[in-house]
């Protein structure tokens, strides 16, 4: 009888939990509209306004070539597939890019061999969609059961989606589908998928969800090692926590991370540890198979450095220099993130970094800064960081580990020898996790209309800024821009300048 009574009493709790989960995983009309508008604009950018998703772009067929190489049991690719980014070892051409995006190509190339070399645009928009869906799911998991007023909740969620899709470096990245940007966007998308899976795992631990965490960390690390390092770090910390639970205290980190009990922590430890081991071992094996060294970027084989020995001397043959950190922090997080221009779209990327000390900088490309190019996400992330420290809800506590790990992974880029706008996207996953937490802070009832209006203004400014950066980079880039697209943009520029001068 006591058992039956307990079962009856627990039924409403289970029903409430199921209904709560359904509410938190469903899309409503305004959210779907925000997704549709965002993906439509991103699709216009990735297709150069022609809506052709299967088109060859400059330096965009490497992953197709790498996938075919993997199918044939080797890692070198045809020289034309990697172009000027080639590493030449024993007379063969290799890329330093990870195999993650190439692995996704393998089934596609088997099923659709006639589309070889034409998948980059479609894969870019797929990665973008995965990132946005992950961001939305993360927001729902962090928010938990707290429910602000329905109308403002929908509006704030839509503003968050627009900020993530159009008011961030996402728009700049998706504007060009070449190998650099595809590696970056997949690294960030898989990092966000890892964060989503980890939050789910903390809420309801299962071996399947843990395996998803490991898979997404593997793919993120093998797409973009800097961003992926954050996901892998998060997985390493999770492995340590599980091992601690298996050996000593089954409740360790339960309150700090909102991490619910695991029925068999030893088996979970083995799964998580195996995922870490496979990721690192595969990375080392691939590098050794290419270059007979564990380094993924042995610069002595890099064609650009071979042809310009001064660059090798300037960087001392290394891509990572901790001494560069003060310069890159001041540059990427300062306020000198754009320059005014007399011509449409009237604002552009900055070209003057803030030099601190004697950094080993090899290349300086046009760049922006986090606060000036993404003011909405920056504000949300700052608010979210405070909430993560306070940890007043279980959802906030669960977001602590992915936020900290992804920020640490993105921070690796601060030590590199290049300064460029695309590197800002390494901070994108951490900004999204912290920003999702920040949305929950804004959603408190006090001053809610005023806070929503401020976020709407910042989101609009973020979108305008990133539209300008993306279109200029796409149409006036230093290489790989079709002549007709450059000419088309110059015509737009002349018309806009003429209208503006008449308005004055």
C-alpha cells in the first residue's frame, strides 16, 4: 500500500516535469518567424544573393577533397584543393584544417558524387542553423521553469535569436564559404551543440547524452582546435567530476553545477574518458601521419612561410605566443572596433590594433572588437556572467561549466600571431551561453519594458554594424571575389551615396 500511494503521489510530479519539458522544447510562432528571417538573410549572404547553394567558391573545395582522401585511405589532397594554404611534405600537399567538416561530407559524396566540390555553401547554412537551434535550446534549458510575462518572453527570445544570427560575427563568417570560415563556423556550432548536450546531461544524466557530449566535443576539436579546445576542456572536467563521484563522493558538484546524481558513475567515467582519449589520440595520429610530428601546423612546411622567410623569423616558427595576449585582449575587447567611411555602408572594420609590449604579430587584417560589433550580445553576456557567479537558479549553475570552458577555449586565439575579424568568432559559443543566461536576468519583472526596449535598440545597432562588415568583406575582399559581384556592390554604393548626398 505505501508503494502504491507513493506512485500515485509522484504521478503529478512526473506529469508536471513532462509538460514543463514539452513547453521548453517547443517552438512558437514568433520564434519560428525569427528563425526564418535570420536564416533567409544568412542564406542570401552565403549564396551571394543568387540563391545557388551548390556553386564553387574560391578555396572552398578542400573539405570535399579531404573527404575523398579519407575514403581512399590517405590524407594528402590535390594541390588545387588547398591552394596557397598548402603544407608540402615529401612532395604531397596537405591542409592544417581539421577533419571534422570532411567527415560530414563522406556520406554526401557517396550518395551525390556529381556534387563533389560544391557542398561548401550548403554546409555553411546547415552549420548556421545548427548553431541557432542550439542557442535557442540552451536558452530554454538555462531558463528552466521560470516564466516571465508571455509577450515579453517571446520578444526577448526573438531579440536573442536575431542577436545571435545577424547581430554577431555569425553574419561575417557566413558571408564567405571558403575553408577558413567553414572550419570556424563548424567548430563553433559543434561547441554549442556540446553545451546543449552538457546542460541536458546535468539535468538528466544518461549514457546516450554523455556520448553525444563526447561526439560533439570530438567534432568541434577536429573542426577548429581553438574553439574545440573549450568543448574538450569541458569534457575533461566532466570526466574528473565523474571519476571523483565514482571513487569518493557521489554528490560532488551537485549544488555548484546543478549536476544530478548518476546511477553508475564509473561507467559514465569510462565513457567520458574514452571520448577525451579518442579525440586527442586521433588528433595526434592525424598530425603524425601527415608530417611525422604531433604539431598540426609545422610552419617549416607551410608554403607561404617558405616563400617569405621573414614571416618565419618574425613568428619564431610558432603560431602561439603567450606574450601576444595583452595586445589581442586590448585589440579585441577595446572600443576601437570600426572606422567611419564616406561611402556606403559608411562604417567599416578597423585596421589599427592596440599594441602592448612587443608581440609577435604576423598578419593584421581588418578587425572589429567584441563590444563595438556585438553590443547586444556583450551586454547580455556581462549580465549573464554576474548571474552565473551568483548561481541563484539550477539552470544558471548548470551553465557555469560550459560557459567557463568555452571561454577558455576561445581565449587560445588571444595568443596567436594573427589579428583578424574572423578570430572573434572563437568567443561566439561562450557569448551565446552567457547571453542566454543574461536574457533570463533581463526577463525579471522590474523595468521589463524599458530593459526590452534597450535590448531592442542594441540588437538593431548590432545588426546594422554586422551587415556592413559582412557585405564589405564579401564584395570588396582582397581575393576570391568574382568581378561581377564586386562591380554589383560598387553600383549599389554609387546609388546609395547619390541618395545620401541628395538627402543632405
